[in-house]
């Protein structure tokens, strides 16, 4: 009888077997195995929702997150990407190195007793989404995902693993997500726009959502993206029509010709730093206000909105101008509040000769 067969039987009469790699971390052995997607729902369990937090080893599953992850798999069957699941095994687990590698070999076969309790420490939403996707497309069952297996050393250890895996995780910035998202048509268009439109070219911070004092950039990618979405009447990224793309491009071209500070920037008469420090017109909140106001102006004056935007020349964009206090600025500091953005949009509308609607007047009255 082979060594692998002996080890498999020593784990139990019924086992899971996986091709795996053995490693050591903090003095503990762990294993990275390749698992078919079809067994993932059967392999792992969730903590009971009724168990109090102090007796759980993971957060409660947030069902609202599942559809987006599921659709991501189903809509991208040829190029989706999933990181490893991390799990603790409360039961018998045995690793058998490949015969040619000897007892210390790192490659081999991992056997887990089927009566073991397997708990996901990281990846429970991916696990649930995989289950949902398999119901829609059973062919995905033969796809593989890597799973990192640790021996379960009790509740405290599992809770600590959850904390260690999550507390230092840093989400990519919104700007970086836009820059790297080649599936999203709107993101691709905005990246193209900022690389070609004169006012934005080489002046946009592509990675961060804020700009450091020493930066030579004037705008943020997420600021331009958010305000462009507002311009076409939405706050969510979607596939823009060619008409919407043309409108976004034309709007920023016309706006740049009528905002004095931007013209100074184009002619190198003011530095991005000076513009950011002394004026509000490169700030993300102001860009959003421009998008809101632009949409209203275009809807009300579809034939001569460009003429209306000449009113932007009348606006004093200086931070010290009292008109921005309580809107974009509170006690001298820029604020990020939706109400402030709407109030700033009111100023833009009024300066462009647009009467405030009843709803917008209510916003104004609250100030």
C-alpha cells in the first residue's frame, strides 16, 4: 500500500484530498491547496447568525454584497480574478509530501477528514457568491480557487486571525480603481479624457483622492469622474452613450475657457499649488457642483447652454470670498458635504443667469 494511501486512511474513512503546498508561518504549518469551485459551498460553513459577536470568529455575512460579486464572476467567465480563501480546520488534517521529495518536501497531497469543521477566516462573501454563480452556470464548477488551510487552534486564535487578516487591509483609492478598471466603459472614457483634454492633461492626480502640497497636479481623477457622472444625471458608473461622451468633453472644454483660474493655469501664470491653496475651483466638491449646475443648464437651455456658461467668468473663485462660507468652506476649511455641494451649485446657476427651481430654493433657504 502506498504512503499516500496510508496517510489518507489515517485521517479517516472519508476524506477530502487536495494537491497542496506546505509552508510554515509563525511556527505553524499551513497549506495552500487548489480546490474546484463546485466543492467550495459544501466545504465551508458560516457561523450561526444568532451567535453573539464575542463567540463568533468572523463578521456576519452582508447579503447585499453578494449579487455584485456573483455578477462579476458570471459576466467575466474568461478573465475574473479571485484571491485565496483562508480557512481554519477543526479536525484531522494530514499532509503527504510527494514521494520523490522526501519527508521534508513542500509539494504533496493534503487530506482533511470530512467530519472536520472548516471555518472561513477570510473570504466568506466570495464563498457565497461562488455558490450563487454555480446555480447560474454549473460549468464554473471545474474552475479552481486557492485555499489557505490552517489548523484550528480554538476560537481566540480564529478571532485573532480574522483581525490580523483584515485590520491592515487598505482599499485602493477611488482614483486608482478608475484608472485600473478596464472593464468599466465610463472609467476607460474618463482616463482617456484626462489624458487628452488640454485643461486636464498632465494636471490630474491619478492615484490619490487628495493632492499633497508639493504636487504639480491640480485635479483628482475621482473628482473629474464624479462630476462628469453628475453632468449626465447619475452618480453611478455605467456605459455612457457616444452622445454623453461628447457632452462631457464639450462641457469641460467650454467650462475651462470661462473659469479664469483655469486659463491662468493653461498659460502657466499660476501654479497648481497656488490655485489649490487660494481658490476653490479645482476642489472635488466644486467640480461636483459644476457637474450638477451644468446638467441643469443644459436641460433648461439645450441650444444655448454654452452661452450661459459664460456666466462662470463672473464668479470669484477665491477661498476668501464670503459666498463660499457655509457652502464649500466652514471656518476657513474645505468641507465635504452633499448639502454644501448643492449650495455651491446654486451659486453657479445664479451667476449663469439661471433662476433657482422651487426645490433648489428650499436648499438655499436652509443655509
